[in-house]
């Protein structure tokens, strides 16, 4: 069992929303739940009662709730939650309209900053909502955005969803074709966009990027420019300010009440291997799952300041903004996390008094490798929780957080994804944090680990699955009438069971370790190895900045190929190759030792910072990678083509 690196104080346990929730359940049902594990088992064995309890605990606003909680006939994919409910997502996020509490704090890389109270946010949403309604936007219409992480983006999303229309967004750093590949599939009526943005000290002009989008999507009837002047692209383009201004004084929003599974968000798969999947998430499932995670697992209290470093092309933006339903103050940041220096986000914690700070695991690891020690350079007095996702958080990063960041905080590594717009495994404010472990499985989520025979295992590595229905399962894929693509994506590997594609281990402690993606698992000599096991060891070496590892078929077996980015000015020598191999041999196993180690100049990643191992493997195999616009650095892929040492066999 991994060592405990943090314990919640009794005061923190007593104050936790989860403690109040347990007391409510015990009182209502005459049971005794001694710890989180007992609550978890109760939540998966009594799913209908549990999700009904979450609804009431979070005080979900709805025209009607539904006496029936779950209709489950046949397969897991056919489950329907709260089938008679009618509610509105935006109404729940704007529930504090009469409050002077700050709802949104914004800061841009260039120093611009602003704030909106809940009351002011409501007024801005009301104006835009009425404008869209009067221009014919109705329930079910799709509205898309190519926007940075701005208050205006939040306002637009809330206005759209207040009508019952469907929201989808991309970051403005996506290429034109990547945006068209996503948005054209869903035939949007309205586009919000910017004509430029700042990142890493530079201004990027988007006008040439936007024009092809406007020309390629004939369903678009209205284009609204955020932060610019009218008519820069075509006649029916209008600035957001002018578009909303005519409705000043319209201060009541007629929230359209929608069925529980009515489409709310459309999120997109990465699209590196084909046209992106359009994953449709429902109003009620998204809201209910998010308030459960925010209130019970993250322990958000009213007025807590919640930050996550994200773009509007990553599901963590959708997850972040739902924090308004729990009464949080959102802290939005637009810009590079390392400009003008690597301390910028730690400065933001102190400046904006952030309580809950979310970043990617790669960001934490990069800070760990730098000379920054926030515990010495910053106050961080308000900070009580750090969230990490995007890739596995290694044990050494746990050490860094508690030794060089802050010793008294809950470090919650969380994992789920775009597919469920939420988490399967995440943190818990009343449990200890163990080094290298995700604290627990999410309440109401029957998460297990299967071996290749489909048997549930504990203490062994296997595939992360969910064996019973949960509210935030997608409504489906867009234009997938028979649900064939949806079923194929999640239910073919283990029939009737949600297969998530993570390679994981469920521990005796109840914690979870993620070792990487199942489709990237290495299999030398029939032994399954998660890529994170190799990254953890290799990236501890001072010489190595980052790495990417793949498997290649060779003489009837799979051999491991490791590509390394070294610190500036270093070359991959025989001495360093042997040092890497020895570390893996001693700290992992001889099976983890690569057959080949090759130096590269950059690691190809998606816009959300995820390493595209499969794309690297495809390039090595001679397979064309489509939609490279989704990568932040598509030029990095070229270095993997036609490597003389590797070109003979194909995987």
C-alpha cells in the first residue's frame, strides 16, 4: 500500500459537504455509513436512491423532477434517468441572480482583468438570450463558438442553453479544417468567434482562419464577433456588443424547460485518426454529475474560487463552468500558463485568492522540473485543493506538490474524459491522499477493472470499465440514428459493459492508478505494460524533458521504441542510452527496457496537452494521420516518418 502523504483535519472533515450528505442519507434511510467506502458501496447498490439524494442535496431547480428515477430495460445503453423531469441547465447556474457575490473573475495574459457579480452575469445573459430568441434560435438548434476562455464565452453558452439550444465550442488556435470537420457535422445556426487572440506574448490574427469556416458551413445564419467591430467578414456578421445592446433593460430570462436527456453540449473526440466523433451530452445528466463531483468530491462551497487552466476546446471548460451551480466564483484565465514566466499561475492564485486550483498533470510535472518552488516564493494562503487531470500524475509529482507547493492541501488526481464530460475516478475531501494514487471511484459509478477474459480484478492491471448505467452517459453520437457508432465505441470490447479505454489498477485501499490508454499498452513477450510506467522512470532523469513510447511488431513479438526530448544542448549518447535502460531495468523491470531509444526535438500533442501516442505509432507504421490541425505542433509528427532504424516491419 502506498504511503499517506496528506490527511484531512477533523475540522475539514466536519465541514465537508460529503459529511453532511452522509448524515442526510443515514437519517433518511436509517442506516450507518462508517466511511467513504461504505457510502460508495451503498451508492452503487442503490443507484436510484443515491441519484435522487444528490438531486435533493444540490437543490436542483426544475419545473418537474420525475417520480421515476431510472428506466432500465435490456442493455446498459438503453437506460433512461429521470424520464419525466423538465429542467434547464442555465437556470441552475444562474440561480443566484439576486446576489452581489462575484460570479466570474477574469484575467488575460496581457494584464486585462474584469469581474461580474451573479446579478451582472444574469443581466448579460438575459440580453443575449432575448436577442437570440428574436432571431429565431429555438430549442435543439446548434450554436457554436471559436472563442478563448472569456467571460463572453460563458455568457454566450448560458444564453444558448437558457433557450434549450445546443452548445459546442473550439479554441481559436484550432486550424480551419479541424473546426470545419467538427462544426459542419452538426449544422449550426449561429457562430460566435474572435478575430484574434494573445498567447505566449504574441497576437494571433484569426481572420484568415474564420473566413473558410463561414464559407464552408451553409447552415450558419448568424455570425457574432466577440471583441471586434461589425462587418469584418460578411454582411450578416455583427459585434456581440451591438447584438445585445438593443435588449438592455430586459432582465428576465424565460428559461426553456427541457427533458433530462435533451442535448446540452456536443463535445468532440480528438480526431487524429479520422473525422472527430460528435458526442452529445444531456441537460440533466451533465448537471447532476457535475454538482455531485463539485459538491461531494471537490468540496466546493458557496464563494469558493474555482480555477482550471483550460481552453474552450477541452471538456474541462464545460466541467469548470458548471461550478456556478454550486455557488462558486469562477476564475477564468486566457493565455499561456508560462508567460511571461513559469510563475504566472501561482501569481494568479495569490492575486485572485483561488481556493481550488486545477491544471494538467503535465503542467505539474513541468513545474517540478523547473527551478520554481511556490512554497517559498508565494503565499498560497487561500489554496486548499489542487486538481490534476489529462494524464497520469506520477508519484514524484505528489512529492513535489507537498514539498514544494503546499503541505496542507488535498491533491486530487482525477480521470474521466470527453466521453462522459466528467470523471470515473477522482478525489475525496474526507480520505487521505496516498502517494501516486487517485483517491477513490466516483459515487454512483460502478467502476471495475477487467482482465482480458472480462473478469473483475483487484490488485492487478487491466481495463477500466463501468458495469452499470450512470446519468452522464452520452445521449449518443450526432447523426448516429441506430447508435451503431456509439455502441461500437464503448460496448463492443466487453458486451453490455462500458469500456473506457484506460489501463488501470484498482487497489485494495480503494484507490486507483491509471497507467495510460489501453490502446497504447505495450505487450512485449505477452506482458502488458502501461506507457505511464515508462514515462515515470525516464522523465525522472535530469537530461530528459519529455518522452513518448510506442510498441512495434518485430519478429513475431512487440518491441518497445522510446523517443526522448532532451534538455537544450544535450545529445543522446551511448552513455545516456545505457543510463535510461538501467533506470528502467532496476526501477521497473527488464521487460520495460526499450529495444530502441531515439532522440527527437518535440512531442506531438493535442490542443489540451495530451500526447498522441497512437498518431506517433501510425506515422512510424507509414499510416497517414488525418486532421493534424487538432495538434498544437503538427510539424512534430514528421520526425517519426521513415526512421531508418524502424522502417522494416509494421506493427
